[in-house]
C-alpha cells in the first residue's frame, strides 16, 4: 500500500509538472537518466499549489478517514530531500527521459 501511494503521488506530481510547467531554464537543458539533474529547470511556477505554504490551511474534512485508513500508529516516512540520512538513502528515486521514450 505504501509503495502504491508513493507511486500515485509521484505520478500526480509529474502530471502537474507537465500541465503547469514553467522554466527558468528550458526543459531541453535537463539531463537524462536515473536521478538526473534538472539543470535549472523549474517544473512548478511560484503560484503552483506545490509551492504554497499550508501552515494556516484548514484540515481536510476527510482527514480522519484517511488517517484511519492508513493507521494512526503507522510511522511517517517522509521522502523529501536527497542523499543519505542515518546511513540510509532518502528521497524518491526518479528517471528523466527524453522524448524518444515510449510511455
């Protein structure tokens, strides 16, 4: 379940990036391959929901049901950042592909 949820969230992020792409550097400047660098390409605009603070946002009305489904005693495993932490690799792995790859 956890892996499936990660995949769904990551695919939504990629879909959002594709729909709302805004580049400081052109998309063509991205490197390809596993964990490739975006070389200055910024996939989300400053106005994108992915760049908004949620500090004062209201709690989702369905929050209790979501937490109940996941389990309130399940530990949080954030996949933010990259590199290693405590000897373990952190972050969500990704592969940047060019337009010649089939989807």
